[in-house]
């Protein structure tokens, strides 16, 4: 005859991150995302930050993949 003994249930504390610590990281990644979106969608020479077409060539296939025309 075997008797089953249930293990005691322990509560797990879920850590919280204060908004004051999260805000700088959210701002940083938000600005980084905007820079990436700029280079992938807009940088075609008319409003190009760096001179030349190097950035356009680097993100050329990504533009077509995302549906942005560049020709």
C-alpha cells in the first residue's frame, strides 16, 4: 500500500520593474527603431544623411521584402 504525499505549494514572487528604470531603455530602443526605419524606408538620396548610395545598397533587398519601392 502506497501513500501519496503532496508536496507543499510555494508561492513564486514575480519581480516588477519600476517605470523609472524602464523608461530610458524604452526611449533608447524607440529612437534606435526610428533610425532603422528611416534608413530602410526613406534614405534614397533626397534626404540622405550620409553622402552616396551605400546605405541604399545595404538595405535594398530589405526594402523590397517589406514592400517599399526604391526604383
